[in-house]
């Protein structure tokens, strides 16, 4: 049966008879019956095919292939088991509107929790767990692989940039009083959320046209690898750098900058108000009213910066040194540990919202207790 692998058409008959001579290349097992040719041409062709396979497979694994092994087979299901209910509970509690937060803030937090939930579904469950436990399933076909990768990009960008949008909203509310009444409103927050989600999807659509099958077997395209043009055409190279700048470098810089300016403004405003009041012993009611949103802002920002810092550091290390991404399960290799720690911490950032809100917000913590105890109170009541 003719089969096409990496653009080479081979005349090969593939059977399930493993007792006969077979061809092995990354899961492609079968008896191959080729046209007669000289041994030298056969050897050269074989090495060319093998080299192209390894290059394409490494490219796919580097960008989208999940790390496999017992540790990851345990870690990612645990992360999903925590992240899915945590984000759903967060959405339910915030939707009730009993946390003492303005509706503007509530909309942002619900949107962040929802996109974090999508990150867990697309990245952890479909991309990581699906390819660890369900190898060679429909998830590994090229259409499913391409769609899965696009959904990962969509969810990742929405989550990151909604965090930036929330930071900008709080910066305006605290530091720009003249814009507060016009920008920090319910309608504006909903409009910003819609624009961020739409742009996050549109910006990543070009990735759909960068993939090709890793190989085709019995007419079924398997896995997805970047086309060679992605690495050679100047337009794709520019797009790749733009993608790196927009996520995560620019968000990381904006969150760090805006929070630093917010802290500076709060400290300057506190000193000015103390001078006007003439004493430091009296309680400042305005600062007390802002306390909840300020604590929440800093908690979210600090969590984002800490959990994404390792990912950014590793990305810079790979770009500067040119060593590439590690694909071997070598837990004694510090570079491999660095790489996987960066990936795991980045995904943890999508699972910790409920814990941040529970620590930073008293009313959210009380509502969380009620939700967690609801099944028990229903049974005993």
C-alpha cells in the first residue's frame, strides 16, 4: 500500500506480522517491501528519511509534546483535579456578588477564572493528560492536534491578558482619579473583556496555517509539526518574535510596572494624607475602603509574576544559548528540570485563584466555607 512520509512516497506493504522483517521509526512498525535499488542509495535514502523524521518529531515535541513519565502521569491529573473544581467554585462564588467587591472587579475576576478553567481543559487535560494516557488516539491526528494547539494558544493569551486588563483597571482606579469615573465602570469592563478575548483568538489564528502532518499512515495524518517555511520565511520569523513579545514578555513587564507605580502612588498618597490629618494614630477611612481591592490586586500580580518568572527565564536561556528544548526524561539534568519546572509553574498559575481570593478576601473565604459545607449541611439538615 503506498504511504507518504515527509513528502517521500514509498511503495510499502504494511502488515501486523511482527515476526517478519520490519521497519521501525517512532511507532511505525511493519514489513516494508521496496523496489530494488543499490545498497548505497538505499542507505542514503534511509538516513535522509530518519533524519527528517527526527527533526520534525523534535520540533513537534519541543513545542507541543507533553513530557511523559510516571511523575508527569501523576502530577498533571492531580493538577487538573484541583484546578477544575477550584475555578468552578470561584466562578460560582463571584457570580453571587456577596464578596464586597464592585461589579467591575467581579466581572474581571470571573473572566480570569473562566479562562483559567479553559487553560486547564485545553492544556492540561487535552494536551498533556490526553497524550500521556491516550497515545495514538484521535487526539494525535493532525486535525485534532492542530485544533488542540490553537485552543491552548487562545486560552493562554486570554488568561494572561485579562490579568493585565484587571491590573490596568485597578491602576486607573487608584492612581488616575480623573479617568476613574469613565473607565472603571461595568460597561467598560465588559467591553474590555470582550475585546481582549476576541483579539487573543484573532492573533493566534495564523498558527493554524503553520502545521503539517508529522507523517501520513494509511491516509491518516498523524501529529503536527511546523512547516519548514515557519523557520525560513521572514514573515513567520517576525510573527514568532511578535508572539513571544505579546505573551508573556509584554504582560509580565506591564504588570510589574503598573504595580510598582501603584505602590509608589499609595505610599505618596498615604504620606500626604497623614500630613493633612496631622497625626498617624487615626484610622484613614478612604484607605480602609481601598484595602480589599489593593490586597487582591497585589496578590494576583505577585502570583502571576512569581509563577511566570521561571518560564520567562527558561525561554530567554533557550533563545540566548541556542541549546534547544530538552525531550529526554533525565531528572539528573538540571536543564531538563529547569524546563519542566517552568512549564509546571506556568500551569499552576491557572489553578490557584481560589486560594488567593480565600486568603485575601474575608467575605470570599466565608462564602467558600458555605459552599464547601453545603453538601454536609444538606445531608444533616
